[in-house]
C-alpha cells in the first residue's frame, strides 16, 4: 500500500489528542495530513499556533485550492468543510453534517473518493458519531482506518461509533498512533 494522504478527525478533547499525536510524528513525515477538528464557527486560528509548538511539521489553516505537499499538516478552518481532491484541497460552506462544519465524514469521504486505497483515516476522541460513515467509506475503497482506543479518549462516542460502523485496521491507545503512522507511511512511500 502506497499511502498518499492521511486524514484525521477529532472533536471533544481533540486538541489534547492532536498535541500528543503530532508531537510523536517524525520531522520528515512523508505524507500530507489533513485534519477536521470540531470547533465553534467564531474560533480563531490560535489553534494552529498552539499545535505548532508540539511539532516540527508545518501546520497551516487551509485556504481554498491549497496544494497537498508531503510533511504538511492542513487544518480545516472554522465553519468550513475541508475536502480532498487529487493533489489539492477545497473548502465548502455546505450545510453542517452531524451538526458539524467542518465535518469529519465530509473530509474522509472526499479523501476516499480521491485517493482510494492510498488513504489512511484516523478517528480520535469525540462526543458524536461524525467520522464513522467516513471511516466506512475509506474501508470500502481499500484504505486503512485507525481508531483511538476509546479507553484513552476524553470523548468515547466518536471512536466507539467508528468501531461499530466499520472494521478498523488498528484500535490503538493515543500514544501508539504516531509511531504506527510513522512506520506505516515510511514503509509504504
């Protein structure tokens, strides 16, 4: 499997989880990462500055039509859906999905459609079911799904929903996700 995109989704407790996960990735991580974190529509971009302290990978809030580059972390802006197209990212103000914009399902489904079996989806902590349908879409295309072990999640509903909706390739404690991703992406690039 040649990994070409990693997509991540988080909600309740997501910033803490992303801090741990991103700090554990190698500085030369070879694949672009796109993240949908549920947040209020009026939230500012301080999240980017906060997370940047924990990783040497460049984190940026997405602008429409940004091109995907290896080792870059792309963060969905508040109140926009983030979609993956072959080679670039787009933004949408379509209606919220599962009460969320950005929606994890929208991100994951677009990645699955664009990169099929070359997609890795990571479901982290959260308090709703957003992401479960998207994880199933990734699996249906032959991609890989990693779910945070609910016992290590601040919000257990999101990982539990993903586990009950599809067959996860790995259910891992938060601290084990970054090393697993690094190994998976290094071996398959």
